[in-house]
C-alpha cells in the first residue's frame, strides 16, 4: 500500500502544479475564497523581514534587507563635491536601482529590466520628496554641508536587487533607510590647495602629513523614517506584501508610504481599474499600521 499511496500523492501534486501553471488566476481565486494564500499566509499578513547592517565593508553605509525571498543590497559611497550656487549650504543624494540577471528569470542579460527605472524613480521621489518636505523630512541636506559654498557631501546610493519575488519597492526602500542609518561620514582634511578631501586609509594611520579635520566619524541624523507597504487588489480582496506571482496575475497594485509619525507620504498606483482613492489609501494604510 505504501508505494501506491506515494504514487497517488505524487500524481495529485503534479495535477495541482499543472493547474496552477495553466490557470494561475483561478488557482489563486480558490484560495481567496478561503481567505488564505498559497504560501499559507492570511490575506493581510506580510512576509518575514530581516535586516543586516554593514553588508559591504568598502561602503560608507550599507545594509542587506529581505522581505520573504525578495532581497536587496544597498550601499552608500560619500564623495566631496562643490555645492550649487542655488544651495551653497546643502549636499546632494543620487539614487540608482539595479536589477542584474541573477535576480529573476525575467531579466535578460544585456537588456535592462523594465521595472528597474520605475522602482528607481519611486525611490528617488520618496527619498527626495522626504528631503524637501518641511514637516517630516527624512534627511536635512544641510547636514551634508562641509564648508558653506565650497564643499559638501555627495551621497551615491546604489541598490542591487539580488532576488525579485514581489514588493520590490518596499524591500528597496527598507534597505535604503537601513543603509542611511548605518552610514558614517568619512574623515576629511584640507589639501595643499585648501580644498576639502577625503582622508584615505593610509592617512588615517598617520602615514600622511595631513591631519583629519573631523576626528570622529559622525552618523547622519534621520529626522523621519519612511516605510512602505505594497498591496494587490483583486475584486473585493486586498493582499498585503504580494509575491511576484501574485503581482503578475492580480488586477491592481498599490503602494502606500507612511513616515514614522504615520503620516501619508505618497500613494502609488500604476494602472489597473479606477479605484476610490480614499478607500484604497485607508485600507492599505490600516494594514501597514497593523504590520508596523
């Protein structure tokens, strides 16, 4: 009886897998009727989240973030720049989002992923919008100033997607915030021309005649921290933190960004049917607050 039961179980699993591949929407809708998802989560539950600080030793700030299987590596490199005439006492932040072919079978070598510039734009809008908003800015660009009108910090934030299994923006934003939390400003000194330069590793060890101006590597002060939650909407169902499979077959995708005081920062909805804006924001925000 044992071998027959094993064969029957295998045949049943193959039938379920075939049905899932041929009719993915019907497969998920059967689970929705039971208010459960194929991975066993209730509709409003996010996947497990992990963070690791200092993932890149050569970076000034870095972090590895995982939401479920989705994995992002964020690294920040600081360089000294000449501030603009319009903002002589402010630094700058540049954000780049990368999706190498190893992150998903849908990303082809030599061809940039279609979603990469979309996520990159979302990240830039969120981080820079937080910067310029007066009521709850994430980063005060004046904290990046070194010498008024002469020198300031340029922060290059690069985020690499190592595994793309849904909620890319949520994981990317989490890794970016964690990298800024881990960031320590490099030590700087004045060169022979009177310009501010970053002190190299050898100079720190005392092999150079130039002494660092800032004796301690201070950390960046984050005024307000943004968090995001992506949900898929299908008929009357709302699924928090969708997987890549759920995102690909559900009708509508919405992303809500709140700050640390639970104030709405942004609401993003790419395409899909027309929805009641207020109700979509309220439901998604309530889910996010419950998860936080």
